């Protein structure tokens, strides 16, 4: 493939429009983070992966959540993210199970690509699309990139190459107490539309709360930032009202969201990671 074909395809502008069709809310995307850990230590990782303990999603619990969610929401694409999702030992089974829930017509995996050369053909048979983050270091080798492109062509997998030379410094530390400022951050934030997440039976309009819940070790309860996927008849109305709310999440006071400044991408050294982890112990 040419260099042009490796450019990142940006999603369209924010819509904030969620029509209900045949009892299901139509959304841009939905995702599940199937591992919290990663094989990289990117500073200001949106998922806080370098600071979180090793964790892998239980496939049966994930399928149960998605089956319940599929009754009321219909994303255009469902994304498996992390951490680094290719670290999950049951990735192929997860892809098959997700498709069986009927949650979305397309299933995508977001990855740094470094482990794609190890995955069997069964993975390529099950996935519809890949978003591959390309970092300055470590670089994806030419041979591995060629293998990825060959497999994508062979199995008709759409590739979205996303060059990541900068990261967004989202985390506010210490947290803000300015309600008006945080309200403005939430109003302008793109994560609340593009990063809907299912985690432990809860639907979140943003990926940050459940990872902050893990990082803060229960010192702050961020689970109230989401809506439980209950079995009641009012779930579709409850979820629609939640998506349309203008009240910022508790996590927003700890986050700059889409208003954050950009900084050059870099990897955290081991000592830096350990020092950051120690602050939350």
C-alpha cells in the first residue's frame, strides 16, 4: 500500500444526535476495553494503562453485557480496545462472541500493531477493521507492516493507520473544583460521543471513569458516571437521557477531555511508572 493509504481516517464531526429506531438508540460506536495493561508505557495514555494492574475481561461477562446492550443501542461499529487488546489470550473467541450478540454490523480492534504478526488466521477471519497506532518509538517494522497489509488484503480487513506523534495531556492533577470550567470541558468534549464504553454491566459515555475507578482504588466512586444496563422497560429512555445530558461527569473534574493540550509522544521509564503508581497506593 502507498503512504497515502496509510493516513488516518478521521471520524466526522460530532453529531450529538441519537435517533431511536426500532427501539434501539443509533450511535457512532461502542467499545469494550478487554485488557487494562499494555506492552507500551505511553505517557498520558487515555486508558491510563501504564498505571493499572494486569486485567483481562471475562468473555462470558462481556457477552452478557453486550446482549443486554444490544436491546437498546445500535452502534455503527463495535471496537475492542485496551490497554493492548492483542494481549488477551481469548481474543479470537471474544471476536466470535461479540459478533453473535448482534451488537453492531462491524467489529474493529484498536492496537499498536506490534503483536499482530503472532496472531492466527482465525483472528483475521473474524475482525472487520483495524485501527493501528503508529508511534515514533517503538516503530512498526517494515516487514511487520507488510505482513499486516498482506493479511488485511487476504481477509478483506479495513486498515486505518493512525500516526501518534503527540498525546493529549488530559489528566487534571489535582482535580478541578471549578464547576463552570468543568461544564465547559464536558460541553466541548469529543470523547463523550466517540468513546462510549461498556464495562462491568455499566454503559459509560466516556472511557475515562472506569479506569479512574481502578486507578483511585475506590477513593472516589466513578461508577456513578455511567448507567447500569438494567432489565427494565425504561432502559432505552434512561440511556437516551444520559447521552443527551449536559451535566459533567465526576471524572470530568479530573480530566481536560477534548480541551487538553497536545504534547510530544514519549514512553515512560520504569522508575517513572513506579513513582506514578505509588501515588495511588
